[in-house]
């Protein structure tokens, strides 16, 4: 067929790139605003720009959430949700504190084991969702309780120890080395996005029934998504333990909800199929920076949740409106 | 005999599960089925049941309310601070607390139905907003001028009995009758199921989906506040974490009660049975002096087992 | 004839107690085009799904002319993934690999563009999201994807439903080329002109089974076979009652995607709205019903202006809309027949919000009887009924509202012939009782036989009005496509 007058004009490549990545672009914009806001509040307060120390502490504070949010994004992309993230973070955190001992070598070995435990937790979720024909929200609500219970069994009271060398390796307090892990995470994501499973993941989130008709391996891909999610949540627990230099089987609880917030702020659709891990990473940093901004602007800490809640609603409503307007213009 | 519908069967299963757990409790710990023991378990279940009533409404339209914990906390704190622990201000304090819950629910409903915010995000944000406002306005709940005790009247009511049955159970029975009746034989109930089954068709059949959504979230907020009031009346003193366990418990009670998390299917009778099951389970484990972690794990395992047994998607 | 490339022998299939296929058989030779023709619900789509291996037959067998023959199916329901690009959709499962064995995402649009150009498609941007291209373009991409997989057996189920003439010509060019290359092709369509122009063999289906295979057959004979009766006897006699007063008027009413529309609908008349799909009919019907309402212009109810911005306004103004897609827009499938019937009239059946169950039971029983709904009880989930009975429940719901103005939007879609006949009788009867009926159908035959007059829409505007004495399917179709001068005859769509 030849193009004729009735054929739609082609969008430019740039136009397509903007329209198809609007969630990520908006997340980037919010992140830029958050960074700018932080710089402003900080420099007014401290009469200088933030330096290496602030950068390092922000990165180190954000990194557990970065990993938890990327994990959450895998599942959300399949149109699921994982409420057990907090439980897996707790379990990994507790296991790290009781197993790692004094040497770095042992700690690294145990890290691998703990990541595998996280993946196993994800496997349980994935099997129940894929074969149990239960809704993800219900499955992970139940396993959250189980994983939290296991964490408390492992570490009944806060304590244990993390080798200082391990802390230095993961969340070095002197320089933002942890950015390297985020860089690796982005690379790994980019490779995953370009794998068979990565394509299948998006296909399922787009339309599960059609995907099945098109030969996408739905069950297998879902299970892999939950396993990656579990392993990344466990990684979040390791970073958390490294930061605290000790374990606590309850500090991870909040990651269930904050990882969902980060994913939403990062432009990943809760209805599946749209968004990316890069967005989730941006969302994690936005979430962390908002806390910093509130801290440095001397907002009464008691009101902190209030401002976070208002920010979330405003960001989602404005983001939706702006994204919709841009897509309509195309 | 006509075959029972899937929904009726699920309610029956939920009730059977609750009874079964009671029997297990008696076997594990003789005396578990004694009158006072059962009554005290049911009283604790009534708190779950009342909060779950609200959760049931929003889950029936495929929603969810994550703002339950802080609505409960706020209601408890509002009650104790506005009444100053005295009977004279009690009615106003109750009205204020429930009004606050309804207001939060209305805000949730507007955010979801008018602004199109996903329910998970909207109610999560609302939980934070209520938390911040409650802590901030109450000065971290440390203001010395205000009492942190519930008015004696409410405490008496919470602990009182009528015809040998605790007041809390009368209230729960009333709520159960009201909610199941409303769902079964009113226009409101039919509209709720229609909206939860097929929102587009419901709108085309003349149902105002926005108004219904706002109404249902308002009810959810109101029931959460009522749960907070009952808890503070029962415990005497408001504490900050009081509502926290009720988020997941209320959702769990709804789903093991046979309500489809995607909306449109289920009834409050099953939810009430679900609330009893969960409470009995905890009580059994407590009676056996199981440590916390066993309780937590057993909780998850039992929910999964019940769901796998009868909660599958059809 | 040599051994067929694909054949079904005595295939039966039921869905939840409803029999879709009963011992149906066809055989398709290599290098030939075999058309399946029949009413909606005659079992064609089910047979295609079974041939394609999407669903398994309850009994009977499917044989192919050789092991590992590649079968490609274009399904009636589009399967494109909306938030992936055209290129990603086309190359799904066979993405180009670059370094480290990873998918070369950058190369995909280029490859897709080249492959599309190879099929003669140059007007669809492979970088666009599938959700952002038109329905016709999506259908073309769907077809292209299947052809690109080089099938040896190609199954096309209603693959032309969204296509215009030029695009159909493209598809037929592809089909002929594949046929000449030895591909066996099975094809369903509702457009008789298409069928005769492309098919080597035609198998006619009725009520879930094949009733005859021909190399050539006239349309009238085919219709008689498809429906089991002659065309004239399917439709009730058109009432010749004098038209009553005007109940509903539109003056300059414009919906999204339509021109300002004027219209007068009288009591006792069936006013047909015709034209090709996608030319603004839906916007007109849903605009009248406030879902969403018109952007400008006036609606008058018996001369008085009414504001309709939401469905409840329309219901209050005495309108009723029966939508085409009863499963997603009309019915609550898991809910009971009773609940489905009475939802819009609960106000009438309740006091202080509490339902008067006795009155409701009587009302529902009366409706079940009046419409001859075949259901074991009023408590039966409506999803367990057959398509025709579901449609009756939906119609009956709106008759209960006592609305005098019925907006019927393609209400006989996917309904078996017998029920169609009942629905026609019902509609004609309602008109005699003084109802004003606005009737859209994708089936020109239906419009021609049932309506007192027909207004034809093209590109969102009324382009012709045909009075009763000038009504014929041909005239409607001709008016709908006067520009293109196309001569297809939509049939029984």
C-alpha cells in the first residue's frame, strides 16, 4: 500500500522517544527538582553547597530503597505487586547480622547465600501466583507475615555484627562508592531488558491473554520476576545491615510501602507493562531527597509523613496530567 | 437440593474454618471453648470485624484502603484529647472521631474516583497525611494538658455486658446485621456489586460511580474510626501503634472471608467469620505460649492454606 | 484433489454447556483459499481456533498434510500489545540479536520497516506504539506479523473487519501470492463480495456444523443455507403505522469525532443508522446517553430541551441504551439474571432504599416470560446463559425502565438466527406500541428490512436519508461509500 493523503503523518523519532518514555522523563524532572530543592534548602541552611559528605550519605541512605524499588518494579511490570518486600529485607538483614562474623571473605560468601534465600522467598511468591491462581497482593500479604516471622526467629532482638570491611565495601562512608552498585544495577537492567525474559516481562504486563496466544512463557517469566524481586530485596537488606553495622529484624518493614511509592514516583504503571528500573531508581532517590529536604528546612519532624503524603498525591496527579497532555499533543 | 453458589460456599467454608480453629484450640488447650474464653476472643475479633467491614466495602469495588492504621490511631487520639478523659465531652468526641474517619474516606474516594489516583497510592498517601497531622497537631501526642485516657463512660461501655453478652459483641452483631443487610437487600448493595463487577456497565445502567466510590471509602474511614474508638475504650489509653496491626488483619479477614480482591464477589458474613478465624488462630498460639515469630509465620501459612483451599479465582 | 494441507474431521466443542461446534468437518488443499461462511455464532471462529491449535476439540480430530507444518493464525480479537511499539510487536519472539547475544533494540525499527516494506506496507511507523495507531493499522500489523512468520497454513478470522477497500485489496494481493506459493488458506468474512472474489471453495456453517461445500454458489442460496430459511421470512413485516409525534430531536449536536448532527425521532418508528464501522455511530449513540455527552448542540425531549451529561440524566429523560458489547458494556456476568434485569429500576422497586423483594421477583418473572428468556431460574448467573438469552436480558432491562426511546446499538451481534428473529419481532412490536427506536446495525440487510427509514453516516456526518420505499442493503452500502465507489455487500455482519 502506498501512503496517501489519509495516512497519518509520522511522528518524529524524538516525538516517539518522548511520548513512549514520558513516565521516565517525568521521574527525571521530579528528581531534578528534588535535587535543586535540596541544594537550595541546604545552602540556605548551611551557607554552603553540599559536598562529598552529603552526597555520600544521601547515596548510602538511598541505596537499600534503590534495590528494593528495582525489585518491586519487576513484579509491578507484570501487573503484580509485592507486599512481602519488607519481610525479605528483614530476613536478609537478620541473616546478615547473625552469620557474617568478622571476616570479609565469610561475609561475602554469606551474602551470596542470603541473596539466594531472597530469591527463594521470591520463588515461593512466584509459584503461588503462577500456579496457585491467587492474586499477587493476597499471596504476598501472607508471605510478608511468614518472612517477618522468620526474620524475628533468626534475630529475636536487634544486634549481631557486620564486619567493618563489609560496611566499607558496600556503603563506604567516605566517598559515594555505592554509586558503582547503582551503575551495575542499571547495566544489569539494560541487559535484562534486551533478553527474551525481559521482553516477555513487558508483554505479560501489556496483556497476559494476548501474550499467551503469542507464545510468551507466562508462568516462567512471572516466577523469574518474583525471584529477581526477592534477590534484590535481599540485597536491600544487606545494604541496610551494612549501613547499620548490625542487624534488626524490623527496620525493613517500611520498605514494602516505600518501594511501592518509589516505583510509582518513578513512572512505573501499577497496571503493568510500562516503566523501567531506571525510573524506580529515580523514584528511590526522590523519596530519599524529600526526607532530606524536609530535614534541612526544619519542618517539624512530626509533620514529616504529612508532607510526604501530600507530595506523593501532588506528584502522581500532576505527573498524570502532564503525561496525558503530552501524549494527546502527539 | 439446589447446588449452592460459589459465593455461598465460600462463606460456609469461612465459617467452617472459624469453628474448626476453635476446635483445634480446645484440643490444644482444654478450656479454650469455655464461655469467658470464647467471649473474650470474640470481643477481640469484633475490633477486626468492624474495621474489616469498611475494608470489605472498598474491596468489593476492587479497591483497597491502606489508610486504616492511622485513621484508627487518629480516632483514638482525637477521642481522648477532645474529651479530656471526661464523660461530659464523650458524645462530641465520638462524633468528632468518626467524622474525621469519614472525612479521610471522602478524601480517598475523591482522589480515586475524581482524580484517578490508584487506590493503593491514594490511601497510602492519606495514611501518611493523617499520621503527620495527628502527630503534628497533638505535638507528638505528648501535650500535658490533654488526657490520653478514654472517657470512663466509653471504657465502661467497652467492658460492660448486656444480658451476659459483652457490649462490643452487641455492637458487632448490629454492624453485621446492618452491613450484610445493606449489601443483600438495598439499592446501595446492588449498586456496590454492580460497580465491583463491571464499572462501565454499571455507569451505563445509571449508577453514579464517583458518588458510590466516595461513599464506600467514606464508610471505610468511618468504620476504621469506630474500630479505633472501640480499641481505646477497651484498652483505656490511646497509644500510637494501636491501629498498625489492623491494616493487614482487616485485608486478610476480607479475603479469607471469601471476598474477591478484584471486587464484585463476597459478603460480610464471610468476612466476620474471617475475623473470628484470625483472632482464634492468634489466641490458640498465645494459649500455647508460642513466641511471636511462630504466630507471624502461622498467620501467613493459615491465610495461604485457606485461600488455596477455597479462595482460588474461578 | 491431493491430500489436504489441513483438515478437521467431526470436530465438536462446547463452552460451559453451550455447544459451539457439532461434528464439523472441512478439508483445505495446499495452494487454495477456503472461505468459511455463516452467521455469528455458527462456529467459524471456534473451528479456526481449533485448527490453529489454540483450543482443543472435545471430540473429532485435526490432521495436517505433513509433520511440523507452520500454522499462522490471525485472530478476530487483536493480540497486539498496546504499550509496545509496532516493531516490538512484529519482531516479538524473533528479535535481532547484537553483541553478547542481547537484543539489538536500536535495529528493530529498521528491520521492521524493511520487512513491512517487503509486504508493501509503507505508511505505518514501526516506532509508534501499537496503542497509538488506528484500528485498521493494527489489523494490518496483526496480519503482517503472521505472514512474516512464513506460515504454510494461514488462518484468517474476520481479518478484514476493520479494513477499507484499499487495505482489503492489499490483503487479497498477499493472499493470492501465498496461495500461488502453495500455502493453504482458511478465511472467514461477513462480506459476500470479498468471499466470492478470493475463495476457491466455500463451506457454509449453520448452528455449529458445516452444511455444504461449494466452488461457486449464489448469495441467496448461501443465505438460505446459512440461516435455514429464506431471507424474507427472517424479518417481520415492516409496520406501516403512521408516525407519531416527535419524541426526541437533536439540533447541531456534536460529539467527539462527529459533525453537528440534526435528527428527529418519532414515536412508533424505527429509525435506522447505517454506515461503515468507525464513522461516528458510536459517538452519536453514546453522546445521546451521556457517556460522554455531546460537546455542543441541543437535545430536545418532546420539544423541551434536556441536558444529558451522564447516563443517569439520559435514563431520567426516558432514554435507554443497549450497547453492542454486552459482556463489557451491558451485563454483569457473574451476577444473577434478577440483578441484571432490575439495576436501573431499583428506585421503583424499593422503599427508603430497601428492596421490595416480592415486587422485584414478580417483575423479573414477568420479564423472563415476556421475553422468553431461557434460564433455569432468576438466580442463575447471567454469564451462564447463551448469547441470545443474554441479549434478551439486556433488552428486557431497558424495557423495564419504561423508557420510550430505545437506542439499540448493534444488538443482534453474536446472536443466533432464531434469537435474532425473536429480537426483530420484539423490536417491531415495540414500535407498534409507540416506542421510538434508534437502531444502528453493522448489518445493512437488517437495517433495510427492519427500519422505517435509514440515515447513513460517513465521517461523523449524516450523508443520506433513505425512505422506506428506497431501502435496500445495496442502497445503504452505496450511500456509505459513495466516494470510493466500492461495491461490497456487507452481509449478516
